[in-house]
């Protein structure tokens, strides 16, 4: 029996930067995220993008809008996760969360520690709000890619797994949407019982 077609994956991309939002320099976070997702995801998806300043109230309103009104399944933020006074992205994310997913923040710091000792200063968090997973990513394009993909050796073998390997199964658990990734970019993991071997029949 053919199963009904699932809804299209919808992803919110939020770049948080005072200077980029004011046009002082061009935002690099959203283009980097979108390019990476196009390489990594097997399934079609649509995006909602927002470029906003480091204001907690604006970040909160943006996250709420993307989840509650735009019905995004996944929201990725970039920037504003350090200890400086204007770095309030994690605070805003936690303020709108229903549940925290601490493993994402822990793994992001594990990945980054392989490159810079200052990774311990990062306050990145992962949370669930309603049907959506919200993840805080670094502000630098290189760090975004490393966090999502993980640490690889010279032969391309994964030394420390990137956080995106757990995202497809997480989305499946919280909202029932099934997506998969290109293994050469990032190999997603889910238990055998949760896999759809005949995904094309959806």
C-alpha cells in the first residue's frame, strides 16, 4: 500500500549580526548554509532566510515566526554565540524553547576543539520548539561546515562526527518527516527499525 506523500522539508536560516544586518559587510552565513544543505540533502527542501541584528527580542520573534507561522521543521542560526555582551543568540533560543537538546551543543564544542582552544567559549545550544529543531551554529563559514560535517582525517575518514548526522532522525522523532543525506558529505544515522528502505514509494 502506497503511503501518503509527506510534507516538503522547510528550513529556516537565520544570520545574526549587527554589522551584516546594517549592510556594513555582506552576510556569509546564509549563503554558506544554503550551499552546504544543497550538497548534503538527498531530499528537496525550501528555505526561509532572515538577516537580523544581535537583539534578543528580535531573535526570539524571528524564531517564533519561523516555527509557529512558517512551520519550519529545522531552524539553523549563525552568529552571536560567544561570551560578548551582544552575543545573545543562545539566550533567545532557550527563551523560546519547549525542550533543550544539550547533546548538540556538546558535540559542536567537541568538533570545534579540534581546531581552536577557544571553542570552550561557545554557548551554542540545540532546542525543540513545537515541531521544530533549532540549532545555533558558529558565525564563520569554515566553522559552520566543520560543525555540520565533523572532523575528517587526510583520507576523508570521520574522526569526530558532525552534528548533522543526528538531525534527520531527530526530525523524524519530533515531527515524523523523513529525510536523508548524501553519505559522501555527511552520513546520517538512524536505528534499523526507523529506516525506510523503500523511501521512493512515498
